[in-house]
């Protein structure tokens, strides 16, 4: 299935291996508040250490402006990684230059060195060939395990592959394999659950999923654009006026293809967008003109749960309501629970906020696969090429 060479397909012993990881973690006051992405990179890093490679880790963090900025230093990640690995990780406070070259020359087999934030260099996002060559000069081979950055053609994800033999890391390979297999050969019925704030973010994904799924469940803010397309009065709920026509086309496509499209039948509505707003439950035809839907209602929850429990493949992206606020979290929680409880299904969850919701309800361990790549997962599901993956060596090369 996965057509690219992986780190297992090459002798790494004694080699300097430049590993692009996705350590773009949330920080608060210089502390890593969620180490999921660091943990996700451990299998590849451990494999390389165990096989005697000299491991040079590079990543971006946040959006510094192409120059050093202490607020975006990767230094706090070093300590977390060292602890998780149970070994020393040597941090260099720059990305290229004499300090880096010297440190890399002194490396021994099995050692791990971590460089500073790639985006401190303007050449990273510009995919500048000169910068890519400087990175490549540090190593003998390149391994890409940064699935979350694979939809971007930057120097460290694409440029560098012009100068070094390029292999997939284990996380990247698993992400691509899992998502591709889900689309290519899903156990049926296949139910996709989509939510979140906007249709426009996910239109390509909706379109592609309609070719594959048996049931499409739509909740969250995006459902109001679909309901508007059906002529439902949605009050002041979030809506994207310019996406109403495209949403209509999607409704038609669903019925042409015989896909069961489930939209909410009731809502938790509020008189304003606030945790302490006045709120009540109404049928979807009874949304008061100056109220907004902030969560799916109890009848909808039951409807969605039934479809979820019947499925053998489940893909979930996008919260069902404003789950960050307590009065509007039941829909997301109950849907997450229904996904978790269906142990006969292959369940895949993707999207930053959806994964955050899964964690909030402590259900992360109860689904088959949690995708770490937000934008990259969406691009892959849309069928768009991922430059970071395309650039790797083909399995038959
Ligand atoms: P993901 O990151 O999982 O892909 P999105 O970023 O698309 O998800 O959407 C998440 C956001 O959608 C959340 O911040 C949530 O509050 C918001 N949201 C969900 N339902 C509604 C709604 N009915 N009205 C407004 N915002 C909503
Ligand atoms: Mg999001």
C-alpha cells in the first residue's frame, strides 16, 4: 500500500541521519503543555538509536518570522524528549553554522542531537535551495517523520530531498497507510462524522468522502450551511453564505450516490455566544430568529449514535458543538463515546480540535488511530498530493 521507502529499508548504522520531526507542540510559559507529537516521533527515534545511527533532529515550532525568537525556541522540547527517551539529547542553539557542524562532526553512533527551530531561518519556508543544501550537508541520509508538515513544500520537507536519499519515518508511513487504506478498502458500513466551525475548510474532504462512505453525519457549525441549503431557518447560527450553493450540490451528490446524509434534527440554542448565555433545546425548525445553535440536541445524539454503532469503519473530524464551553459539550462527548464504544469498527480521528476533545473526555486510547496531522490529514483525504511524501524514494526505486 505505502509506495515509499521507509527507514527500515536502509542501513543506518554509523550514518548521520537528518530526521525531520513535527515537534510543533503547544507551549505555555516555556513549558510543553501537550507532548503527543513528541511521543508520536519516539518509534522512529528509538529505532535509529537502537540501530546505531547518529540522529540529528530538526523541527519547526510556531510561526517565528524567519529570525531567532526565544519565544519559539525548541529548547523546552529537548528536556521532554530526553525524559521520554531516557537518555541525553544534545541541544544546539542554531540550525546551521559552525556550532552545528562541529557538534555533528563529534557525534558517535546512537547519539541524539537536536537543532533549533527551522523557522528561525528564512530559507525554511521559502524552500531556499541553498538552505536545503546546508541542511543536507549535515547528514548522509534523510528521514521524514513530520506527517503534520507533509502538506508544505519547505526546505526541510521537500528541498532537502534533492540532496539526500529520502526515507519515510514510521509515524509518517503509518499515517499515510492508515488514511489511504481507510479510503481504498474500508470495512462497511463506513460512516464519516464531520463537524467543526466551517464548511469551507473541509469542502474537498466532504466531496471525496461522499465517493466512499455509506453514511455521512454532519454536525457542528458546518451543519448550518447545509441546513440553510435545505431552506431551514437557522437564526444567528454560524453560516457561510457563499458555501450554501456548493452545500446544495453536496446534498444532491449524496442522494445520487445513495449515501445516507444525517443532519441534526434538534439543537441546543443560545441567545449569544457565551458560556453563561441563556440556552434551551429546540427542534431544528424552531430555532428562534435571534438565537444560535451551539450544540446538537438529544434526539440528534441518539440518531448519530445509532449510525455510529452500526458502522465498521468510522472517520471523525470536527466537534459537534462548541465543546470548549460546558453547556455545549454533550454532543461532542456523546459522539466521541459512541465512536470509542464501537470496538468492532476501525475508528480514525483527525483534526486538532477533535483530538483535543477526545483527550478532554479521556477517550484517546479507545479509538483505533489518532491522526497527528491536522492540515496534512485533510489534504490527504481530499486527494491532494503531499509534497513531503511525494519527495521520498519510491519503494521500487
Ligand atoms: P478540527 O480542528 O477538529 O478540524 P475545526 O477546527 O474545524 O475542528 O472546528 C473546531 C471548532 O468548531 C471548535 O472551536 C468549536 O467551538 C467550533 N464549533 C463547533 N460547533 C460550532 C457551532 N455550532 N457554532 C460555532 N462554532 C462551532
Ligand atoms: Mg481546528
